[in-house]
């Protein structure tokens, strides 16, 4: 099985590109959102640490943003609890799809969490920083302080781009991205 890991900046269009590959997709952001909505074990662990911020199940994203905004070091505490659960979900996904020709892994801190294997294909999605930032500002719950904190967890983009086997230029035109995805799949699966 070929593991395709999609890398890039926050808001660069990684997830959109990953979906266009039309192969089994592991999206860590979606998994985390689902864990917040469905995992009572996660809720109880976080509530124990942050009782003042978490009322009742399920976990509300606004509450987490407030926890991080109040003290940026809280992000590391949250990560320490959430990431092992995401890793477990990823391993289940890989096991379930082991007979597939290829899968795509859309995991924001893929390299930073040392999830990459030697034979993984790394695809870097490049986009204009100004376009990215303008898109991000339109998102609900956008917080510049948290954005900068999340950026600080990432390897430099230049390093990710250099490590990549393929670079996709995203001009935020969906037809172009679909074409890039088809071209990439032809190159990989031949």
C-alpha cells in the first residue's frame, strides 16, 4: 500500500486536495472533531484538567479555544491527551485499508509527530500566504493568537517543501486542484 501524506501550511487547501485523490482518506481534523463529539473518555480526561471550562458532554470547540487562549501552555496538555487517540484511529484506518493500492493521510503535524515512514510519498500543497490568511480570517472562531501558536508547532514550511516528493501549487481554483490530483494519481499508480 502506498501512503500519501499531504503537507502544507494551515489553510493551504491540504484537505481539499486530499479529497480530490478519491482514495481512502484519513483526515485527522475530522477524527478530532468526531472524538470531541463522541468520546466520553476524552471528555472526562479533559474535564479533570479543565473543570472550569468544560460543562457537559460533548466538548464544544469554543471551550477549547478559550482554554488555549487563557493559557497557551494548555494546548500541549490537550495535545498530550488527544494525539494518542488520533494515532490509534489512524492505525485502525491503515489496518482496515491494508489491501488498498493507496491511502491518503491528511494529518497537520504528520512530520512533527514522526508519523512518516521511509516509503511514504510526501505531497506539499503550496499556496500564497496572503490568500491563505484572507481565507482563514473568514473562518468561524478564527483567533490570530491561536493561529500563531499552532504555527509555532510546525516545522518550517521550507523544510516540508524540501522533503516533499511532489509540490502542488494551489491557486484556490477547484478545477485546477482536481486536475493536479488526477495527474498525481497517474504518476503514483503507474
